[in-house]
């Protein structure tokens, strides 16, 4: 077979990386000390394609060869596909080349497992250190950790990268055994724990001496595949809550299962992947991280799955109608945050504005409250916002959303217009 050019390798490896969604880059601030590139605190992944994948990072695999055979993966060992491996120097060359042409702001580097986890991690470390040390590249770098690798290698990678991530992929040990039998839960959780510990420890040490190099300053993330196995949303949301609480996880990403292999262990997906479910999980995740909801409030054994037609905050409100309406001039911030249509910013604005006098219903809209939703749940100066108090069924009908999944699944090109905003980005709005 003829030797491939670097461009041809890039095409194969960028295509192989497209199913990994954990590549948002916000949260890191790395100062330029004379080299090239800056990682921006406020997030450099601000461009999105129609299918929601960010393209301001060069998103590639080091290799699409893999010794493992995960049922859901396009790069698995048993697939008959052309295998390509970049050298660490080639990864660096590509990154710098795209960076200089203003096509990217950083690198997201993932990989198949070549030879063994340690060897693969060493290649990732080498690519990252060439960028940092030879090219003095200060831009954002997110690198995947290979489960099963020596934890000392994890330590080294975290000193070079802005973010590291270990993909959990499947929400339960049983599913992992069935669909990714070469991986173990322990091999995935051990580096996560190590990264979590080192992030906390290094932050403390740097309070004493700034000479200590940061460790993964943008934190760690992970990805869960949704719908390849039978776990309920309750199991998934509880797992995410544990990851945030116990392992200092910065972000959990949810990726709707896309059937790329024929495998009897996998469910058949008719039509589009479960994108609305993915969207609802992102909303639930948002509510846990910013609105003070516990996983057990959003879902329980009686309601183990999120209602696809209703956002999870509205779902919670409908199950707790006895708490409403809330008087906006008196309610504490925590309760305001639970009102459908009142987001974090508008709740804070209400608390600030009411110090200057009692708020009216008209004031609420000016403060950013989505009155179309909130009016059924609030009073202001004792006045109710809606013309009637519908019962739970009537409210459900009024709050039901039509959520349109993304029309197709396709790999974002590095050269796309990249202006479309998809369903995933909409979760940053007020719930
Ligand atoms: S280890 Fe990663 S690259 Fe290899 S088959 Fe599994 S999911 Fe695919």
C-alpha cells in the first residue's frame, strides 16, 4: 500500500476522532511567555458546526489503530479499515501549521491504544511536550488519558496539557464488560482519581509558590455514551453527580449513541440517534451544576427517565406544585432558581433589584425572566402572572417543548463556516 501524505493521514484521523464530544475548552488561562498562542479563560471553542462539534481545536487521533475491540467504536480492532499512526512530531507540525493559518486555537488529541496503554501515553506525552517545549506553544491542549496506563504517565501529561480526560463511555460496570470487555472500570477510575487529586493538590501548592507548574488547569472531563446500553437517566445522572462531587470533574459530556458497527450486543437505532435524550441530560447536568438541584430531585425510582417533551426543571416544578407560586419579592435565591423561566442571572438580578423596592410583574421581564414560562409559578406584589392557575396536566401542555434534533450526523470540517448553533449549545440559556 502506498505511503500516505500527512494531509491524507490527517483526513483519516480527524474522521476517526469525530465521535468524541468532550472537547470544549473553556476554563483555562495560560499566559503567553514569549512563545505562540494563548488559552483564553472565557472559552476558545466558540465556533460550532450544525452537528455541534467545535472546530476551533484541531481534533485528531494520534492513531486509529487499536488493540481493543469496543463494540460501539469505529476504530475497534475487528473493523477492516485503513490504520494510520502519526508520529509525535507530525502531531506538533500539524497543530502549529493550522495554528499559524488561524484555522485553530488549540489541539484536542485522542487516540486508539497502540501496543499497550503505557506506550500510547508516552507518544501522547511526547507530542504534547514537543508543542510546549520545542514550539513553545501556549495554546489550549486537551489530551485523552489512556485507561490502564501507569499513573506516573498521567502525572506527566497533566503538567503539559490544559485539560485531560478519561472517557468513561459506559455508565455501568456491566455494560462495560459487555461492550468494551478489554477495559475495566478500575482502569478508568484510577486515572480519574489521580487527576482529581493532583488538580486539588497542585492548586493548594500554587497558593504558596507560583513556581510550581499547574496541573491540568482546565480540569478533567469525561464522556458517556447514551443509548448504547440500557441504563436509565437516573443511573446516568447519579453517576455524573458522583463524578462532579467526588472526582472534581469539570464536565461530563453526553454523546448520543450512533451505530457505526453491526454488532448483536448493540441496540438497533432507527432513524436519528437519541439526540433529544442527550439534550435533556445536558439540561439536567446544568441544573445540578448551576441551579443547586440534586440528582435525586430530578429523577427517582418512580420517574427513572427524563421526560423528552419537557425540560427537567419544568418536570420538577410540575411534581412540586405545592411550592408555587413563589412571591418574587420574598423568595430566597435558591427557590427563585427553581422557577421555570428564571435562570441564574435573572434570579441574581431579582435579588439585587428588590433591595431597591418591590418588583412588579412587568419588572421581571426587564430582568430577563422568561415570563411565558415563569408566569404560572410566580406572584409579584401578590399579583399572579397568568390569567388562570392551570392544573398539572394543563401546565404540562403549556410547557411542552418541541425539540428538534440535529438533522444529520456529519464530521465537522476544519474549513466549515461553523456558525450554526446546535441543540447542545442551547443549554447555556436560562432554564
Ligand atoms: S479503546 Fe478507544 S479506540 Fe480502542 S476500540 Fe475502544 S473506544 Fe475504540
